[in-house]
């Protein structure tokens, strides 16, 4: 095994290379290696300057997150950073790839920072519920000024090299050099020009200017709080940067350390670290051990409605040619229009160039009203009406038209993929690819593996997710798969809460307070109340008589032609096309009337009680899904909720939340609610078993 940190000398320049694949994280051996290499460089009389760089694809991408929560091992990163800062010979960090977190903090301890053009620098600790813990909140403002530092620390954004140079974070950016050449070039200049060591702690000019406007800087708090939605680390990050303006250097470092260590112990950071690793774990599924992804060079999308156009865009944005097939010319024109409109919107928001749009529309996108034009597609994604007969008809025709080996996918939200696959002569090529709306933006892709789906086809789904920047999550076949099946349960709880006495506005407020961007009723208004209404009517005859029906008040709202945002009225009212709704007394009166008719005496619910029920229902259904093998692991369910249903990431997902609440506490809630409604609240068997054996969901994640 190669050394995690290598030392060599090229003429009179010492070169220190960190080699700890895949991302050169600062594990204990790297920290020690960096100290040892520094000692060698300082003892080496021939070395007049030092260049530090990363081997492989990146500079150092941060502390080793896997060491968090374990007993600290010397040397601490802050000691390493200080040792480099104190060095009497000029030290140059040469950045490429991503210099992140502790990696950037290390570079900030060096006397100069250079980078190749494609490099990015960032302090992403905030995404792990942390703040930089090795001087990032102290040295960044010294070099860039407080405003840029606040931006970096509170958003975790990866700043491109040229921008970082403008803010003062980097001293030089080289367009054509390798990282080593960039480092050596600058070191040569430092030696030839006898440049002094320049320590961030001695750079005081920006600090002086910032002190004069500290009141103004403090005002950014409100905006940060708003976007943080209950997450604390961005605000702590702001405090840490502001403290740098008010404290001596060493004290500011100590202050940062204390804040960092407190955050490291917090539930929020545990949840966010869980989310980080789950996002990387979720793509590891058994089918990928044997399956090989098929080449996808051409895609057919059937349907150009909400989903068909969004899916087309997701593919086109990734550079994959798409043929959209619609029922007739008018529908095709409308589908194409949706694609164009979104691309135009991208241009207005500066996310798309005119040139790229033209390329997409003329070279990648085509339309047709004839399924036969999909004969040479490698993958066809069907996104037509949610109707089994329509879907079966299409798949039977695709079976005759498509070339052997083509992957045939359905974007159905609820329907049985096995039944769809059965109308073809090649069920092994059929899979569910369940995108979320808007499909060009939402990151979740449920990859629904049917009984006969081949591992190659599953692997193709995961490869497509990666290629289009989505998070693919494996799901099995059932009504609603993982996400919508769970959604159905908590929407139902929301309705029951309203019937029993809460107002829909209270339910939404409690859910928003929990960290969601919007509550279930605002969301239903946005999606259109008519969709759920139609589903309820369709399922009315097959409903189990033991099941409580609690949607009467929504049905009544729908009967008035109030379908939500699109009609200006739903559970909320939306005067003059407003996107945020206002509570409506008419709806409250309808609810009151329904309660009276059903003989329900309204009772009050605290926000805490609302959340207790909402989450208990979500978790209980999730456990059943797990037990049935519909979801592979608890972490898969967490990823579905985080990437597709806006569950607050800083709470880690429902399974992580359950672990942190205590599975026994969740079970006790369910048993309490079960006393009133055994059918709905009966605890899942697996949950009872886990509590009896003292296991957690995390233990199931680890297998
Ligand atoms: N520590 C430990 N493992 C890490 C890691 C880290 N900092 N960063 C990435 N990894 C692991 C991943 O888990 C993954 O492991 P796997 O192959 O077993 O699944 C592997 O490295 C490759 O990672 P990605 O799949 O994410 O590779 P990409 O090329 O897509 O992305 C990256 C690379 C942009 C560096 C991305 O991995 C990333 O964002 N990493 C986290 C960066 C970060 O948060 N740094 C700050 C850490 S906290 C800190 O530094 C505290 C300090 O202030 C004291
Ligand atoms: P939509 O009604 O907006 O679009 C459906 C389109 O399919 C229409 O443009 C229609 O003309 C076309 N179509 C119907 N039959 C066709 C045929 N035989 N050949 C070619 N085109 C045909 O519906 P939407 O919302 O896009 O939904 C499509 C599918 O995606 C459904 O199965 C739905 O359950 C699923 N889905 C919907 C989501 C949503 O949020 N709208 C989210 C995820 C999945």
C-alpha cells in the first residue's frame, strides 16, 4: 500500500502529496503524515518552499467523516493546520478537484493557495449539520472578508476557482497546468521573488473594514433562518464568522472549536451524516452485483403531459436524444411546447444558454405520433394516463415494435408493473421508472423491480439515475411503491386529525414547523384536489369496511369546484393567482358541518400531537414496506422521503427519526392510538419484533 502522504524534493521545492483514495479525506494517518512531511521539509536545507497537493481526482475533500463520533485520535486537524501556518518556509497548497471542509481549512493554513481552473473550494460542513472545525470560520473571513465567508459557511456552496480568486481565497489560478505544475510555478516565483510567508491570521485589512459594518452583517440572520427551516448549523456558522470580527484570533479558533464539538454531538448532525452516507449507499443493490447496464443512446418517451415533458427534459439535459410520442398532432404540439417553455424559463433564470437550447431542440429532441418510430430506441419510458388498460395496450404494441434488448419502462404512480409486464413476451425487459414532478428537477427516481425484471435492466435503471443526476432507489411492486404508499398514510392521518378537531391550517403549520416546506393540505391544493377525489371514488367499492373514511370534507370542497391552486380555491384560497394560500372560513364551516353530521365532538390537538400521529403513521407503514421486501433497507425509505417528499434532511428521514426518537416510544404511540382505531393504527409486526429484541433500523441498514 502506498503511503497516505508522500514527501519528495524537486530541485529546491519540497513536494508533499496526499494519497488517500478516493477523496484524500484527512484520516488519522493523513494528518500524521502531513506533520511528518512538514518536519522533513523544514529539516531539508535544500527545500526553500513547500507545495502540498492531492493525488488522484481531487485535493483533500475534508475530514474523514467516518471518524466522527469515534474517540478523537491525535494529531488533531487544527494542530496540523497551525503547524503548516507556523512554518518558516513558504507553503503553497495546489488545489484541483474539490478542496472541501477540512481540506480547504488545511489550505487556509498554508501561506498561498493556487488552483487549476476546474477546481472548486467550499466549506460544506453545514450540510452535515456542522460548521468548519479547523479554522474555516476564522481564516476565511480574514482572507475574503466576512460577506463571502458567511456565504460559504452558511450555504456550503462549492465556489469555482476564478470566483475564489476574486474573493481573495486563492492567490492564483492556472488554466493549463496540472496541479503539480501550478504549485511548482508559484513556489518558484515565491523563491525567486523572496516572497514572505503570509499567514492568514496576519491579514487584517478586511477584518478592519468588516468591523465597521457588523450590524449590517448581522442582518443576514433573518434570511439564513428562513432558508434553514429549523436547521441550526447555518446560524451557528454565521455566529462563528461574526465572532471572528470581535475576538482575537486564538480565541476565535477556540470559540469555533467549541461550537463545532457541540454540533457534532447533536441529533441534527447525526441525521445529516446518515443522509450523506445513505445517499451513497442507496445505489448499492444486489442486482448490480450480477447485472450490467445496457447502453442507452436513444430514448422514447410516450406521453408529453406533465410527466412525459419533464422526463424528456431530464434526459435531454443529460444530453440523451429523446423521441416524444403523443396521441395526435395537437397533443404533440402541446408536449413540445412544455419542453420549450421550460427551456426558455431556464434561459431567463440564467440556467440555460440559448445555444444549448437550440442544440437540444434541433439535435436531441424529436416528436412523433407513431409508436413505430420507437423501433430503434434503447429505452422507452411510458408516461400516459394512469389507466391499466391504456398502459397494457401500449406495452403490447411496444412488444411488437421495439428492438430486442430495449428496456420498457412505465412511470406509473401506483399500477402493478407485473401486470403490465405480462402483456409482453419479454417481461424481463420491463421495469418501473417512477419519476417525480417536476421530473427535470426532482432528484428521486424509484426504480421498481418487478418479479421478472432482469438484473441488467435494473442496473440500467441505476445507471440512468446516475447519468441524469438523480437518486435511484430500488422499490418492489405494490400499490404506490415506497413513496406514494407512505404518502397515502400520512395524508389520511391529516384528514383524520381535521375530522377530529384540528384545522387543516393547524396541521399544515405543525408540519411546516417540523421542517417541511409545506403541509399536506397546501401540497394537495398544489397537486390538485381532483386527483385524490377521483382516486377515492374509484376505490370506494373496494374499500375495507373497517377502514375509517375521513375525506368527506375534502369531497365537499371538491363538489364546489374548488380543486386547489389551479381553480384559485381549494382548502385555501388564492386571491389573484397568489401561490401562497390564505385560510378560508367557508372550508372551516364545511368541516364543522361534517363533524356535526358524523357526531364527532371536536377536540384540540397541539402541534406536538399532530406530529406524533403524522410520523407514527409514516413510520408504521414504512416498517410494513420493509417487512414485505418492497424497500431493501431502512435507508432506502429515508432516501425516498428526503429526495422525493421533502422530509427535512436534518431529521435524517422517518427511519432515522424513529431511531433517534426510540422505537419503543414510536410503538407506545401506535398502541395508544390503536385504542381508538385498531384497523389503522395496528403496529407493524416487525416494529414490535425490533423493540422486543432491542434493535434499531440502523442495525438493519448494516445488515
Ligand atoms: N470522509 C469519508 N468518506 C468520504 C468523504 C469524507 N469526507 N467524502 C467522500 N467520502 C467517500 C464516500 O462515502 C464514497 O464512499 P463509497 O465509495 O464507499 O460509497 C467515496 O468517498 C466517494 O465519494 P462520492 O461518491 O461522493 O464521490 P464524488 O466524486 O461523487 O464526490 C465529493 C466527491 C464532492 C468529495 C463528495 O464525496 C463530498 O461532497 N464529500 C464530502 C465532503 C465534505 O463534506 N467535507 C467536509 C467534511 S467535514 C470536515 O471537514 C470537518 C472539518 O471542518 C473539521
Ligand atoms: P398528463 O395527463 O399530464 O399526461 C398524459 C399524457 O399522455 C397526455 O398528454 C396524453 O395525451 C398522453 N397519452 C395518453 N394516451 C396516450 C397514448 N396512447 N399514446 C401517446 N400518448 C398518450 O398525466 P401525467 O401527470 O403526466 O401522468 C402520466 C403518468 O405519470 C401517469 O401514469 C401518472 O400516474 C404518472 N405520474 C404522475 C405524476 C404527477 O405528479 N403528475 C408523478 C409521477 C408519476
